[in-house]
């Protein structure tokens, strides 16, 4: 995973200039905007590429604005730059959030340059939420495979052999040590689930093109 990440990241930055000269003055390349653009949450899932050659897929947009409005994020265009007209209302995706606008997609700002447009209630399946669903599905598969293994034999095999040390670690080193011997057992299933959920999300986050779930508040 680390090698693949470094390779893809190096390839992505290879085409970025180290600096450019304007009027004889060299400007140092600032990668922060590029990085933040790719790790922030979004209403579509960008995998690789830029502009018209970029590869990704749309996600469901679910808004409540005088009624439920469900549509695809493709209504905002490939790069979320268009204004979506839904049931006579206009919406625009701006910095990961959806605002009500006019037909031209005008965004109004306050003195601190924060958008003042009205925001509908947003229950959309964003990139971060979609990856959480993926992690939950992976945990369900691991759970059923582990349970199936123990039904055949109390001696762990396959996935169960991998899962048992993790469960024992959470039970003995987290639950027992922090809750105490009297009532720690009833919290073990919850703590194991939480531990594995965060761990799977972190593993998925190492894959190029995945969502930065645990780093996005």
C-alpha cells in the first residue's frame, strides 16, 4: 500500500511545476490547494485525472428544502461547476456544501468571505459517507466469515485466525484495563466494532483515490 501510494503521488506531482517565473521573479509551487482539493469531502467521487480526462462517479444528493429532493450529483456537472435546477429551485455545490442560488449560481459573501446563501438540509451520500458504508460492509463480511469459521471448529482458521488476536487485544488491553474486571465484558463487542471500523477506514484511506474519512471532521 505504501509503495503504491508513493508511486501514484510521485506520478501526480511529476507534472506540477516546481515554480514559474513571472517578470523575472520565481514563485515557489504551493501544493497545499491541490492536496486539500483531493482530501476534502465531496458530492462525487474523484478517482484520478484532471479536467475532462478525470475518472470518477456521481453520488446521490439528498436535500430537504420544502420537501425531499433526491437527484444525482451529475446534475452539478463533471467538476461540480454547474447550477442544478430541481423542481424550480437552483442549487450549487461550493467547497463541499450545497447552497440555494439564482439561475446564474451567484454566491453571496459576508465581510469575512463566508457564503451567506441559504443552505437546505443536506443528507447526501458524500464520498466520506460512501466510504463509511463500504467499511461497514467489509466488517459485516469479516464478521460472518469469522462466525462461520467458529461454527465449524473452536480452533480458528482462515479469517478467524486473523481476527482472534485483534479481539483478544481489545478485550484485554483496552476494555479490561480501562473499564475493570467487573463489567468490561459487556462493552467488548462495541469496542471491537469501533476499533475495527476505524482501522478499516484508515486502511482504505491509504489507497489512492479513496476518501480521507478519519481525517475529515
